[in-house]
């Protein structure tokens, strides 16, 4: 079969560009060694994270709860010290929200929503969540997702060139289900693992992570089918993997200046 003239002209350039992207963009995640596709450097992380953080702070209400704020800063600074990333300007903020959630932005900006504190019994359980979010920043998951989105978009252009625009929706759905979502779940499991190690290195009893995630999974169970369609792994799946990593975390904990479970909390209305 004779290829169209436009394809014979475009293919070498496209192949060369794709090769340069992949070769230039391969890095390794900390501690796990997982190969990551990355088109950005760490200065991009800091700049984009700072810009997004200012937007978030303009939209969200910062909590006035002094107990929550003190706890998050106390635990957050301990976890950040274990992360050992001096280039990042770590910042930890509690936002008022009925949503039990937390998030991290590239470059070291971490937020915990106030309602999540209703699930914490002590500093170590808070450290479980903070460790998970710090791990996202440390492993540069946000910028990795941006790099993957760039590759997905490039694939979409190729599909349209080769097969026509009618194939674009099918490509978008298939690539999301078979590539983007599995990568997202991989990042979440990696953040669970790295967070477990970080909290143990910070001196918090890693057994508290098992306790917390067991409580949290009851609020977020998605099942096997739901997991396939989700950015996050099923609660049973992530808990099983954490239990397998617990002996390694306990070894790190024994080498730390042990804080145990830290301060205990009284649930606030």
C-alpha cells in the first residue's frame, strides 16, 4: 500500500519529535524508582504551583480554627523535613469545607479541608494524609499528569491526521480509560506508599496509617468496576498494599526520633 504524500512527509518529523519528547522526558520517582514521563523541570513545579495556590486561596475560605491550623503546621513541618526538599517553599493551610478531602499542588503547597479533621484521632493519623499529599508534590505527580496530557493530545492529533476527526472521541475515551486513569491510580498508590515512609521517617507510628485508611475507605469504596472508571484506587486495594509496605515503614520508624501517635484530638463540632 502506498502511503499518502502528506504522511510520508510528516511521519519522520512526528517520529523524531515523539522520540525526543520521550527520551528527554524520562525521570525516576523518588524511592520507588518508577519511570515517569516528565516534560518540565522543578522550577516549573514551583512557578505553576505558586500561581495555582494564589488562585485557590482567593476562592477558598481559610479556617479560623486555631487547633486545626496548629496541628497541620506541626505535622506538616515534620513531614516536610523528612521530604528534604529545600527548593520547595512548603505551606500548609486548613480550608473550611464540608468535603472530607485534601490536596497538594506542585512545589509544596498542601491543603486539608476542615471536615477531614473529624476523622483524625491523633497527629499520626493527620500525618497519614499530610504524608500522602507531600508525596504527591515530592514525586511531581501534578507535572507528570501534565506531561501525560500533552502526550495524549499529541496522540489525538495523530489519530485525526491518520483516521479523521470522527475517530477523535473514541481515541479520547479509550486513551483515558486505558492510560490516563490507570496512571492516576498508580500515582495515588505511590503517594500512599511514599506517604507511609515519610510519616515513619518523621517519627509517627505507621500503624496509624492502617487505622486511618480503614476508616476512610468506608466513605470512599468504589469496587472493581468503579475503580476502573476512577482516578483513585478502591479502598480495599490500597489498604492491602499499605499492609504489605508496613514492615518497611516500621523499620524506618524504629530509626526515627519516635513521636508515636503524637497529640491526641478531641473531636470538635
